[in-house]
C-alpha cells in the first residue's frame, strides 16, 4: 500500500476507545479525590492514568476498533499513533523527578503529558479534534491548577473529562461524515 492508502485506511478508525477510557478514569479520579489523602491521590493518579491504555484496549473490542486483532491491517499511521503514545509517556522522565520535589505537580504534569499524543493523531487523520484536545486540555489544566489550589485534582479531572466529552462528540460526528 502507498502511504496515502494507509492514511485512508487509518482514518476509517473510530478512535473512541481511548478517549472513552480516559473519560472513565479521569472521572473516577475526580470523584475519589476528595475522600482520600494527598498521598493516596498521587498513587490513584499514577495507577489510574497508567490503566487508561489497558482499559482502552479492552473497550476497543466494544467500539469495534479491536486494537490487537490478528486480522487487523497495521499501517504506518497505527505505528505513529503508538509512537506518539510512547513519546508522551517518556515525558514522565521530567514529571517524576519534579513530583518527588513537589507532589502537588502530579495532576498538572500527568494531565498535560497524557494529552500530548492527540497532536500527531490530528495530523494523521487530518481533523482538528486532536489539536483542540491537546491545546484546550493544556490551557484548562494549567488554569485549573492555578485557580483551584485546594481542589487541584478535582478541578483538573473535571476539565479533562469536559475536554474528552467534547472530543468524543467531535469524533462521533467525524465518523458519521466518513
């Protein structure tokens, strides 16, 4: 296949499993955070956001995306998506040492870093949703971190869930137009 044919095939994906997983996890983080200590919140953030990929992989079978199906044709754009995912995870090399100095930075750094992979997705599918997601998420997370110093985890979770919901609606509309 040519690269353009691979892109056409890749663009036919729904791209709903991962944002659904992210919405579920960030909603659970926001709901539980008022009831646990800052120490437990930190672990919930690490474990919860680390589980998004696995939950998304499971949800991909419900959405019809089937990430790891044996008969799925893997394109260069699928590989780009996973490289973008790994790239955003590698930035944790910055976040973890900073969190060791100040644990209150964890929701800020994870909230931003985990959203970076949407940028190459937007380029690959030639749609605005990923650019919107990353930019809105970054600006909103930083704003929530400053505006709600006593409720950072809840505020950041709320804005991330809101951005995910807008992105999911945009993806659903995009899929209907394909």
